[in-house]
C-alpha cells in the first residue's frame, strides 16, 4: 500500500489556458490545490483577507509557474487581498479584477473557512454565526459572483467541505452545521446549474496532516501504550496514514478534468475511509489484531467431493 499521495500522474498541459478563482487560496489546503493547478498550466487568482499571506502565496506560485517550461502558454498568478467572502460586493470586485487580468474564469474553488475549537457552552451566537457566514454564505456568495463567467465558460466549481457533520463531532458544532449546508448547496446547485453546463462538486477532506485545523483536534497528554495521540489517531484510519494536501489536490484535478465530465453533485470524501469507522473504537482489535489475521497464511481449502 502507498504511504503517501501519488505525485506527477497528470498530463502537464491538462489545464492549459484555464483560469481558477480560489477563495482561501493562501490557506494550507487551497494553496496546494492552486500550486498543482499551476503545474498543469492553469492560471490562478488567489483570494483572501490577509494581504501578506496572499502576496507570499502569489510569490511562491509565480516562481513555480516560471519553472513549468514544458507548458507552452504563460501561466499567470494574481492575488487579491482584503476580500472577505461574507461581503458580496468585494467578491464581485475580485471577479472583475480576475477577468481584467486573466481574461476569464473556468474553475472556482470555494475553500475559505473559519474554524476554532469550542464547546457549546462557550460558543457565542456571533462565533457560531461567523463560521456559518464564512463557510456557507461565503460559498454561496462566491458562486454568485462568478456565475456569469461560469455560464460563459461552462465552468466547474468545487466546494471544500468536511466530514464533521456525518456524525456529532464535539467542539465542532459550528463547522458541522456550516458544512452540512455546503453539501446541501452543492447538490442543489448541481441540479440547477447542470442545465446550463456548470458542474458543482465538493471535496470533503478527512484529517489532513500539516494543517492547523487537524493539529487543534489531535491533541492529547503524552503517549498511551507507547504511541502518541497522532499515532493512535492514524491507526483508526483504514488506509493507515493521515491525509496530505496532495491528496486533496489530486481530487481537485480529477474533478476539474474532463475525466469527471459526467460527475456533478458529488461530495468526494478524501479521508482514507475514516468516517466509515463510525463509533468502532476497539484497540488492539483494530488495527493490530485485524491486520495479523488478514495477512495470516491460511491452509488451502480441500475441495469437497
Ligand atoms: N485542515 C483539515 O484537516 C480540514 C479537514 C476538513 C475540511 N477542511 C476544509 O478545508 C479548507 C481549507 O482548510 P485549511 O486547513 O487549509 O485552512 P486554512 O489554512 O486556515 O485556510 C483557510 C483560508 O480561508 C481564508 N479565510 C478565512 N476566512 C475568510 C473570509 N471571511 N474571507 C476570505 N477568506 C477567508 C483564510 O485566509 P485569510 O486569513 O487571509 O482570510 C485562509 O487562507 C476549509 O474549507 C476547511 O474547512 C480542512
């Protein structure tokens, strides 16, 4: 079994001439989505609030776009800071700037999200509302602002969702509620916008290594049975590794590519099978005992005559 996400499996000119508008594009997961799109010839517009983060991402991706010498067309990377997805008018301005500078928008990634850990008792109405406003309303606002371009170019949209709402994850009721709405929006928009040639899908990442979101949840006091909290967590993931930002980038490339031209309204879960575990939590039965049994050599069965 692979212990890391596959790299370099796509045709380098796959997205030549295409343009992607990415909210949250300077964040950990979405900047990797942007990076991998750039490597395949796609120009990108990085949208965020924090100017420094946006400019740093643009700088890094611009260097990368210059390195992609096998792609015949010039790839452009622009950044538009000080954009809050809760504010439709600022998003409209970002779309205009993108179209002015890059000529078009074919793909949209709605990845901007707010997150923090809080139990219900300590969560204010405003805190809950702000996550729903960024994750859900911000996703709606993003598609709305890009709509004309999506119609014109028969575009494709990816929402970045989560799996937290498939069961009741503690300290995450705000994100779970918001992402449940994101999934519902994905399905409704897929059905509506499919009629004018626009595909709408979502990616639901599981526990992604190297992100602040995962680091905040996977905490614990020291080692249990010689294993750290992260090792313990990883053992419960059927594919026995944490997700990587590359896993999410690969799903993104697939969903934007023509290979997915008949796929819309899907929430693609990229979590190593984790959510299927439900509440089964029985170490060492899973995974140690199970693994031993699965790999045990059995005597061949004698045919019954
Ligand atoms: N990390 C995980 O393991 C995990 C698991 C499941 C789902 N996800 C989802 O994956 C996506 C990316 O997560 P991540 O871990 O990469 O998070 P991240 O690094 O914190 O990135 C989130 C981005 O959203 C932007 N953002 C936040 N509020 C905004 C607003 N009001 N307007 C515009 N931009 C805003 C932030 O930029 P500014 O600071 O510049 O505003 C930031 O760059 C999110 O949708 C998250 O819910 C993550």
